[in-house]
């Protein structure tokens, strides 16, 4: 009996949507992505934030990607462009 490996496509995560209803409004005016996570930042409401920061009560900056940032609020992840 010959066994043949079958390549499976990796599971895709669902596309992140915009802010969920009730999330605090944020004015994102820019961001910087770097291969070095310590150098990634997002400018929100005139202030500079690094990944892991709380941008507003209950809103956390999870990750800065190229041209968008991933935020979380009340257990819901969402993306905002910059």
C-alpha cells in the first residue's frame, strides 16, 4: 500500500470588519509598520500608541499591519485603515 500526502490549504481567518456597533469613535490619522514589532505605532486622536496599548476605554491596539490596524473591543476584533 502506498500512502500519498495531500496538501491542505491553511484555514483562513474571517475577514475583519470595521468597528462593531457601540465601539468608541476613534480618529486614526496615521501609522507606521515595521518588521520590528517594537517600532510599530498608530496615531489616534492626536496621540501615538504602540501595539498592546489601550486607545480608548476598552479598546486595545492588537496589531499594526501595513495600511491597517487590528483593534479589539469587548472581545470583538476589527480592523481600521490608516
